[in-house]
C-alpha cells in the first residue's frame, strides 16, 4: 500500500474576493506544491488561510482503496502537517472499517 497527499490552496487574489470565513468554495481551491507553487503554472501567491488536503491510500495495483479529506476554514491558517495528519487519519479509519 502507498499514500498520495494533495494540497489545495487559495490564491491571495481569490481569497480577497471571498467573505474570509467558512469553507472555501471549490472554485477557489487550486492544487499547490510547496516546492513548485500552483500546479496550474500561475505565479500566484497562496493566502495563508483556507485550503484543503486530500489523502489517498492505494493498493499495490494503483487502485484507490480509501481517501480522507481535511478542510481548513478561510478564517484559519493553513497547516500542511496538520492537514496531512487529519486526512490520513480519516483515510485509515475507512480502511479499518472496510476490514
């Protein structure tokens, strides 16, 4: 089994168009890599608040057997480690409940 974790961040210019609280709307989230920035190739800066982390647990054949999501409110600071912990914990709970 292996895991894949994807982070989604809110660009600064998009954040300022939101109300700044609650769950970030799906259209405001973009795939983000700490090493490369936004995967879309845009040279945007991420806003420190809001985002989403999705963890996938895959079997040896590359099929997704479980997934977990952690969403960071637009009023909370985004934290990669905490999001990864929550999303992986939820994915592992799925694995345990499925037997």
